[in-house]
């Protein structure tokens, strides 16, 4: 019999979560079909490192570089603030990387980690383990079945005792310089990822937070609301809520309860994150509950690669192929979390999440604020540099700008109360001057501005929104529920072909 291939696995960090993964690897070893060699482990706490090594069979080492030299794949299980530097070192060394969630303490570092991993091409997986959960896989199947109808609402509650105590004993989670923040980032990034998996991309958010334990920068209660991007842009968006709590009731384990209301089906996930039960009731009165092994069997065909997330990573690492969920999946959740924190700082103001996941804030601005982007995008390369519109200064006109995380304007649009020629009696708004920074086009900023303008039109009681759209942008408008009306024409300032587009408001 030929010798089995060997994968050498190292650990950076030797605390609670490293122990969890080490035990998970041991459970998976019998079914992998290759040998896992326990390589080096390093932790800044040498006593903890030694204890982990004795229990797991790894070799205690005195530096990150020693561990990386000893292994083919590495688990990064340190406090969050160390992830960026360790991912960079491991990627530079060409190692397969399993990075614990969250990726980083802030969005900028999470984006940097994702960029490093994408450029390096190394196999990478993030510890969003609920992607492999039979309970959530079952719920996802139930949601997507046509007989369920459209998703209307999701109610998500997640609570656990604050993990600086009990069997977690992660005292660093009370230090914002190491953890970044509290229950939303450190724990409920799982929940945001599951909302993406169950329903789809989150479009807008609003949140409030509290801090009962008094650890600076470590919130322990977050209440959030969401709207989701509908599959069909003209459809009604689903909405949802999330309550995330860190309490002191050590008698209560970490628990989640998720209720999904579809038009014709009600689904509940509760109890164990992995084994349920999952229950659902259809409009004909049928009620079914699955849990334990029955749930595992029912979802076996839905499992990505391997039921054990660690086994899935190790198989991918051995084969040098992509793993799931990777950093790009985690980054989408980070961007929603960033928008939620931004909303909470603004006492619950609504925040929009870009189509790429990036969070942008839309605010009303002056006409002077929108002119630079109008000029750069709408008049680029043209002899006619006129960027002022008739109606810019009218009191009913609203100029909107999308701001990125640094406070820069990256998109603009102007909304005017103007009748539509084909429906002169209707209350209508005209969209003018839509422009997105050239280096960010295709990131969803235009969609965000359209959404904000549609909300404005509804507030004004308008029954339709219309625009003179460049023919090159017609597909964009159609994706967002606008219809082309009338014959095309050449616009006088730009000399470019245009059509009129209209979206009616129900």
C-alpha cells in the first residue's frame, strides 16, 4: 500500500478556539484519507502553549516564523488585532490559512487581509462555521423552495454570557485594542453571515447599542434592523431584526433563535446551532420538525465539501484549491457590521450597504458639493463643460451624495419636482446628474443613490420617478425597475443618445 500523503498543520494561538479546532481535526482524521502531522504551535503565553502542545501533540515553538517553517497549513487563533500581521506572514510563506473570525478589528484591516489572500492565491478559510451547520442548511433549503413563497421577515436573537468568563475565559475580549469591539463584531458576525446565507445581501441597516459591563468600546447589547436586496429589483424587499446580547447568566449556554416568515411558510431554528431542532409550518397546516441525526441525514446532500469545517479546510489545503467560506465571504459580513456600528454612533440613523458590500452613507448636500463629480464624470472629454442644471437652486430640489468611510464624496444625484411629459397630472420627481467616481463604478453606489432618491420621492408623495438616461446606462436603470418610454433622442449638451426612463411608485 502506498504511503498516505501528509499535511503538516501548525497553530498560532493556543487558547479556547485553538483547542476547539484541534479536537475537531482529531475527530476528522479517521476519514480524511491522508495523514495530519501536528507541527508547531506558538502563543505569547508560554504556559498555555505548553499545555496545548501536551494535549494535542503539537510542538511548542518560540516564534511565528518557527511555526510557519514547520507546517503546510496554519490556524490563526489569536486575538483579533493580530490577524492582519499573521495573515501577511503566512501568505508570504505560501501557507494555507485558516483564520478565525472576525477577520480584523475594523473594516479597513479586513479589506487588507482579503486583498492579501486574493493576491497570494493561497487556500484560505474563515471560521464562519455555521456555513456547514445542518440546521442552517435545512432552513436555507426550506426558504428557497417555491412553495414557501417570498421571504417577508427574519427575527434573529443571539445571546451568550460575556466570554471573558466561564469556559471561554477570553479576558482579551474586554480589551477593544485587541477585540475591536463587542458582541456584534466578536460574536454576531456569525449571524450577519447567516442572514446573507439564508436570505441574501443586506441593503440597509439601522442599529442601537448599549454597554452594561462598562468595558470601554465593548458593547454588550445591539438591536439592529435590516432590509435585504430583493432578487428582482422591482420586488418588495424582505426586512429583519437582530438582537445580540452578552449577559452574565452562566447557567444559560450560547443560544440562537431564528424565525423566518415566508409568504406561505414559517421556519424556526432553535436549540443547538448544529443539530436544531428546525421546525416549519406551511399554509396547509402541515408542521414538521427535524433534529439530531435525522437533520444531519436530511441535509447531507447540501453540505459543502465535508460536514466538518476543519476537514473541509484540510482537504482544500492538501489539494491547494479554494476553500469555503473564504475571506471574501467574511468581508461581506464585515462591511455590514461596519455599517451597523456607523448607524449606532449616529443614534440609529439608517445606513446603506453597497452592492459590493462596502458601506456608504448618503446625505443631503449643497449643489456646490455635487458639482466636482458632475464635471469629472458627466463632462469628461467634452468641449461643453456646463454642469449647472435648471432647477438646481429651487427649494424643493434635493442633492444627495454618497460618502465613503473616509468622508469623501464618491457618488452624487439630484432630485427635482418635475412633471413627466406623458403624465402631466401626476406628482413626479426627475433624477438628474447621477454620477459615481470613475474608480468606484460598478460597486453599487449608483444603486444606493437610486434607493435613497426613491425613498425621498415616496416621502414627497410622488407617484413616479423619471430621468433622461444615457443609452449606455439603460441596462443599469432597467435592473432597478425603470422602464424605457418613447423614442430615443440626442441630448443637446453631451450630444449622446438618450432615452427617457420611468419608475412608477406603488
